[in-house]
C-alpha cells in the first residue's frame, strides 16, 4: 500500500477482505479469542506469532484503524488508544520513567500541558518546556543525558503555531533523542511528520480522523526510523525486559511499537474500543476530501474576518501576513486546516453577545469535526482567570477559537457577519 497517495490510502488502507468476507471491517465486539492448541496461545503470549488473544492488547477492528493511520503516516505500527490523552501518556511512559525528563513545546493542547506540567512530575518525570519559536541553541540547552523525548505539535492548539520541523529535527538528531509530534490538527493528509524526521506521531482521533464528533480515540504511530541499539539514553530498550521473558526491544523490527503495546498497553489498558475504532475507521475514508474543504473554507473565512472592522486580530497560517505563513507554505502546502483564532474589538460581554448571536455555528469545547463551532475561553474554559492571568496564559479576553467545518463557506461567513452586526 505504501506507494499509494494519501487520498487512496484513506479509503483503501488498513483492511483487505479475503473472498467472502465483509467489505468493511466488522465490529469484533469480543473481549477474547478462542484457540484449540495450548502452544498457539503460548506463542501469542511470547510475541512469537501474530494474532489476537485479548482485546486489551489487540483487536481486529482496532487493528484495521491502526493499519489505516499507520499507512497514512508512513509508519511501521499503529497503536489505537482510548483517547488522544492516553496516546500521549503511553508514548511518554514507553520511554521515560522516574528520574528521566522530556522536552515539550510550551504551545501544546491544554490537556497535554497539564499532563506534562502537573501529572508527570508527580510520577518523577520532569518536563522542560520550550518556546517553539526560540533559537535551536536555546532549546538544546535543556537536553541532558536523562532526556528521552522532544514533544511538539504540527499545528499547535489553540495557539495556531506551525512547527519548524527542520529546526527541531536537527536538535533531536544531534543528541540522538526521539522526536515526537502530535499531528492531530494537520492530519497526515496535510503533513506527514515522518518525512520531516519525526519518530513518533500522536493523534487525537476524536478530531479530524473520525471527523464527525462521534468517537473518542487516540493513536500512536511508530515511524520505524529510530535505532535504539547501543544508545545509553535508551538502556531500557537495550536490556532484557524480565516481564517479557528477557525480550530486548531494540533487537525487534518494531522496537518502540512493541514495547508500547506489550508493556504499556498491557499495564495501563487504555485501548481504543472496537466500536470507536470502527467509527474512526469509517470517518477516515473521507479524511482527504474533508481536509481539502476544511482548509479552503478556513482560508476564505480568515480572509473575510481579516478585513472586518470589528475584528482586532486573526491567526490563520493561510493569511499572507501571518507569522507562520512561510512555515505553512513549506510544511502544509496543500492546506492549513480549519482551526483559527481571532479577537473581537471590545469586552468579554461583547464576545459573549457575538457567540450567542451565531445561528449556524455552535458553541462547543470540541474542534475539528464537520460542523463549524466556536469557543470563548475567557468565559468558559478559562473563566476563573483574571484579566492579567488570561494574558499570561496566551488567551486574551477577546480570543475566540473557531473550528471551521465543511458547510458551504458562504453560509459560514453569513453567520459570522450577522453575529458581528449584533456586537
Ligand atoms: N492533542 C490535541 C492537539 C488536541 O486538540 C486534543 C484534544 O483536543 C488532544 C491531543 C487530546 O485528545 P482527546 O480529547 O482525544 O483525549
């Protein structure tokens, strides 16, 4: 499948029925699988053969979705997780333990920021945050021999910062550190992080991959391009895992993916459910078409808002005067996705009036599905913060996050126009 283009992979990868089998992957709603020979089961437990024995570790419907996303990202293995958050957590736990540290861009999704800044330190894992726009030398200073991963987002949510892949990849390669990228808002249709050096790719499939706001899920992709052998930094990949009969992960063709599934999924059990895998698999069929439309709609909406007298500022990488326009041209040449943020001139009350006046676009905490939606962080997710703290958090009082859907762009713009008239 690897030679096919992304739009073909969206509809064809992950599941190939044999004669007489269902055309789309059946929902295998079973916790367990039956074997006649004890040895066959023993071989599965020893990872000597492929197959299914318990859905906490693998399931055929989940495998179909894993295969589809892995093919789209050009990876060697996908691991379906219960949510984007569990995907990020399991990816970190696969390489880091107490006493270790990771580096992360400070411009990451709020939930990821909380995990890294509050929960990981409680488990003895330090997270050193960096400004993704800082010069390489500054970021590099944070790396020491306990650093296990550099974590970033292709398009940061909600800051809408486009990652400078070449800069981060050069740092990761110089120090032999894993380079992980959350590719949720770009999707592999708009950007394939592996082509820019990323080793681990994370998704909240709850967003564009499913695309219909129907199924919570996450995905970890092992790009298969990191050699753990002989690296002191990754001793746990080079020394026998006694909980797996002395298996040495670095010797396997899929080192990270196997360790992640065999140890982390086994012990944390945050597997994607077969039903949600089925929904996300179906959603992915139309991913390429949807991303094209999300991107073209967003570019039109951004252009409209950028000229509106009641709009103070607007961030979307498609705009020529956007700080990340040059990076977007390089890394997201076929579209920049549907996410943007903008500021309305005036008070929090004016923002609320605008939001309530919207008729087609709904207020939601979600983003990145087929329906356009907005969120006003200062009166919802960040409402307890003072004006001063809002500025520190990078969320000015007038920031409105807009996730542009795939409706007709004229209708989206007309809705924004009539709501702005009421402000
Ligand atoms: N990563 C990004 C970029 C996100 O936007 C989100 C959720 O909004 C997550 C990860 C977390 O995903 P989930 O909500 O599926 O746990």
